[in-house]
C-alpha cells in the first residue's frame, strides 16, 4: 500500500495519484527550486538539492556469526532483498559503525535512503495486528505476540516505550534475516548535542535544570528495561529545533553491570567543568553530590532539582499575585509507576507516558513566552455562493534584547464568527460581532489580562448590538441575523477561551495531543449534559439546532462559556467554523495537518493552505474558516542566573 504524503490515506501500489486528495504518488516537488522529481530520487535533477528520505539503521548480529564488523557488507548496496533501503552514502565497501557490544551480540549503525518512501512499512502493519489481537484476548504482554510474528527483538524496547515518543525515537520498520536483526529509526544525527550547547554556549540555570530533570525522570523508565546506557552516551543526547530533548537511539546496558546514577552525575560534572560554570553554584554542588555517589536516589534527585529551580524563582514569584503566580500551587512529588517484572518476562506493568515524564520535568519550572505567531484564513467552500464567516486577529509581540538575554512579550486577540440569517444578514452579523469585540478589547485590555467579567461584558455588548439591529429591522419585515462566536485571548503564557454556538477551539500539543476546548451549544450536546446517551441525543431531528447564538435574543438568553488556562508546553490553538470541523475532520486528521505545525521549522502559511484544501475535499459543504495560533514557550529565566 502507498501512503499519501498529503492526507495519509492508503492507496494501492499501482496508484499514480491519491484517491482521496489527488496528490501525486510518483513525484515530489523540490523545496528549493520547485522541480518535480521521482520519490525514489535522492537529489533534485534540476538544482542538486537533497530531497530523499534517510533512516537510521540499527543492526544486531550474534557474536558467533560468520560476519564481523570488518566485512559487514550488502549486495548491490541495498539493505534488503526488495531493494527499498539503499546504503547511504554509496561507497565501494559499506562498513557499519559498531555502536555497542554485549556478551552475545554486536550492534551496528548506518544510514539508508528510502527508495520507496510512500510504501507502508511491514513492521507497522505487524505491530498494528498485534494491538488488534491484544484487544481480543486476555493477554497483556505484547512481546509474546511480537516474537510469534517474527518482529525483531531489537525493536521491543522502542515499542514498549512508544508512549515516550518523541523523547524516545519511534521505530519505523524492521525485520529478521537469518540471525541478523534490523530496525529503522528516524534520523536525528543532525540534531545538536546537549553536550555542545552546555560546553560552548552560556546557558541559563533553569534551562539546564529543565534538561537534567528530564534525563533523571527518563532514567527511571530506562532502568526498567535495562537501557540506562542510552543516557550515558554523550553523542546520543540531542535537542531538536525547538530545544526539546530526545535520544538518537537506545543503548542496552551491559549484563550484570547496570549503569549507576553516579555515572550520570559524572557526565554532567564533566560538562560543567569544560563549560567553565561556577563551581560554587548550588547546581554545581548538587551535581557534585550525584557524581560522588552521595545522592543516588532518583526521587530524591528530582526533588532536589525541582527545589533548586523553585528557589531561583522565589523572589520573582513573591512579587506576583497568588492567582497568577506560576508557582502558586505546591509541587507534589509523584512516583512513576514501577514494573513488577523484568523486561520480556511476561509481567509487564504500565510504562510511564510522555506526559508523565514531561510534566514531572516541567511542573516546578515556570515557563515564559518564546514566540507567538498566528495566521487566519477563510474560504467560501465548494457549495456556498457567498461567505458568511468572518475572522479577526491582532498579535502584538515585543522583543527586548540585551547582553544577557532576549525577552519576548506577546499578546493577541483571535476571533472566528459563523454568521446566519441569509446572504446579507449572516455576513453583517459575523463582521459586526468581530468588530465590536475588537473595539471593546482595545479599550478594556490596556494592561491587566481581562478577567471573566470583562470578557462577558464584551460578548454581551456584541450580542446587544446585533439584537438592537434585529429589533430595528423587525418593523420592516427583514429576517433576523445571528452568528456563532469563538475567541481566545493570549497574554504571555495565559490564555482565555470563550464561545457561543457551535464554532470550536482546539489545542494541539506534543504531550496532551488534541483537546477540544469548547462544547457545542446545540440541542444534542445539551441532551448529553442532561444524561442522555450520545447516540440517542443525536438521533433526534433537532440535535444540531443551536441553543445559543449572538443576535437573535437579548442578553438574558446568552450564557457564554469562558475558561482560563496556562500554556505549559508548545501549543497550537485552532479556532474554526463548523465548515472545517464537521464530520470529525480535526479529530481524525490532526496528526497529519496540525501536529507538525508545532515545529518552528514548519510554515503556518503552508500548513494553513494544506488544511483548507483538505477541508474542502473532505467537507466543502459550508464556509470554512480557521485561525491558527502557535505559542512557543521555554523555562522562565532571570538574567541574574547568567
């Protein structure tokens, strides 16, 4: 099967274009010059830019194998018999780099070019089959089925820790050839190392604590499956373009000689010494205690790191009002779930998720805004003759720099309205609501972040203005107009969300995934909230009828939902009319069209175009409007920490 690079739908191997979205399945466009090239091609034939897909290969062979690291070669420069994965770069003799040895096996590393990048990987199909079988049986140990289905054991630790993606890389493909096991991972070798940043760049204490705390928390999960060595290989500890921590690969521990927390402390200490950090600082003292073996418990070390971070922010936090202080609640140490059995023993317990690890690593660290960007777009759709949607957005970002730091101050107002009442009425209502709210917050958001009462006043003002026009037009026999409303206000890492009607706000983040932040104001949802089963609630003919909208009724009938939240990780907010989110479009396709936009390297403009185009092909029956707001954050630091 060929997986479409645009919408990720599956197509037969002989398909030339995707049957869902008509994207080419044979050629790709060079991002440098725009020339079309076959997917199997490594370099653009027009400008020479590299356009291929590289995978990292991990390969293991028994010590008693006929092959050794001196003659590990493959026929025709390909890793597999199907000639899909080509050894990269091409050479007369390909020698794999030895990365680890155990008493029984040698482990190698290399890179391969995927000559058939759209073809679905065999390993993914097998893993999905195991998941389906587990749901139908009482068996809770997937490794037994993995063995039966000939999935390489080399892939087991990655599959067991799949909830820790992207900290732990995801295994893409793999197979067993006689006694040789092969797996393919995403290539992270171009990511910068933490070691390089710590030694060659002046970093702030809280940023360092953030990474060290992530390592300590991950250490606990790796201890369970005997892969702690992964955190002791300097070149294996990397950061992506958003400075998020991740491993290049997993390294097995030596049998009967497991790594110690003291060794991790010694690695940290070597970085501090080479980087010239003050030896008298509290963080340096803490690291020394770990390096000397005086502090050798994971839970205790995590508490020490978190207490140190809290202490550094104490003075600043005391100056903040309690309700807005990033440390206004006490941090409670929570132990991660423990395994009761050994790796592959058949007694596997719940593995800590990425959210567990990330939340434990950041819970005590106050965060600050790093970047705020937004983009809005509206489209008439494929069946409507006019557009009754209207959006408004205003982003203010101020960047202050000095010798020590770059400080970002940003806030924004983002609104989407879906008008109703006919061509003129719907367009007027949505535009009028947006303009009323923009003018209101221009006057009432001078300094302090608007509270719930202020936001409510703005929404009621918009409703009253529309209602007054409706009352005035009633004498002339004109139809009543109305509009739905979703809005968010962003101030640094604080966000307020408000809505009336069935337009929606979603949030997308790496740890929490997709969250719908609004509940549609419609008859079906009201029935569900009253205790009716969802299927029965939406079986009634009026299930999708709105229970609230701006304009048709006076203020006593309007009860907006308003909520406040703090951004604790990089987040994309999507505000949209129902023309986009109908038929579970967002729920079914957010990983394809929205999750990648969390990365700073991804263009919101390009992402928005793809999203609207897909919405038109997937729905297209109504106007389509979307506003994307990307909030990037980092641990909050004080220039005094330099």
